[in-house]
């Protein structure tokens, strides 16, 4: 399979359509369709299930994908020709991490590597590495499927928080009398984010799929779980019932297994992990002073 065939196959696999692949390839959909048909004829197997809804990889196509991605990585322009990192890297992360941790950490990495361009993809869902939505992903649960390399970054903590000018609850039972801020129940994309069962409340009066929006809601009133590392960004809030309830979660760094030999990503991962550990510790230290 030549490089042009690799590019066509990967574009269709990632966009799941001929029209979606047309823009990055700068080819028309009909030409791409003919190239896929030729490719399948050469392999003697269908690589995609075609339907009006799009193109989905068959088992044969899924088997071909890792080799095609490895060829893509090998043929990409090396970006470690200089002492520092260069090129573009995209990091996918849940929006709490993306809003309150990654900007500072990535700015520090950029200061040491001025030729490096960093893109932060903040999503209220799991980033799809198989479609190359990002080069690296930060998750709150280690994935249990796919050809992926997973590395734990650090633990982090959450506490109940509310406005400093409100009367804090005396105990957890009393906390249930306050309006609750949290995730939209049917949009919780990871079991590790399902906090509110600990309050014994099924109703969420103010809800969002975004951690940043939840924080702004709490600044208006109510009670809800907040990442300790986010509290320094909301000076109106204080931790409530710190000794009665505390949650511990973790961040994981995930990448494709075929990228294990990439010196560029290995160096970037080391810098990210070191920076995130330090930033979580710094911000949680500040949050510890913000208690009722």
C-alpha cells in the first residue's frame, strides 16, 4: 500500500464519510470512492461497511488501521530536529482539567519550547484517539479497550463548596436541604464523575455538562462538589464539611500504542505529567485555606 492509499484510507476511517475525507485530502468524493474501491480490490476484502449513514470500518479495516497509522507516524516530518520540541500537538482533556490546569502547564512547556504549538481540546466526553481527535488524551478513568498506552498522572480531590456569605450546613444531612449544583444526570460520561449519589439526592436543581459552568452556578448559590484545584479561581466559594466528606479521583494520560517510539511525545508526556502534578499540588494548597 503506497502513501497516497494510506492517506485516503485514514481520512475515510477518521471521518466515516467520503465527503468528510474530501476536505483534508483535497479530492472530490467520487475520486475518494474509486480509490477506496481500488484499495479493497487490492486487499481482496471490504475495508468499510457502506451505508447512507457513512463508512464504518469492517474487521479487515480495523486490522489495517494500526499499520496505516504507524506508516503515517513514520512518514511524518520529524519534529525533534532541534534541541526543543516543535510542531503542533493537540491534547484532549475533560473541561475541568482543560480550564484550570492545562493553560498554566502548557504555557510553561511553551516557554521552554517556543517552536511548539499546543492545542487544548476541551470536551465534556471522552476524547476519541482512534479517530485522531487528539495526539494525547487526559482522562479520569483508564480506558479498558483499544491499542493504547496509559499512564497515571496524579490524584486530585473534590469537596463540597458554596458561597462564603451563605450559612454552611452543620452536617451532610443538612446539606441535602440546599439547592444542588452538578452534572446533567443523563450526560455523565464517566462513572467517576457521578458524585451526587453521595448526597442522597436524585434531583439536581442547577446542572451543566461543564465543570466551568457548574463553578459559575455555585457562585450564584447552592452547594455542589468542586475540584479543589478550581477553587482558587472562584474566591467567593468556600469548602464545606471538609472533615465529613472528601472525594479522590485521578487523571490518566493516554496515547496510541504505536506512538511508543515517538521521542517527541515521550518528552512532552514527561513535561505534562510533571507540570500537572506540580500545578494540582499548588492549587490544592491554596484551596486548603478556603474552608468555613
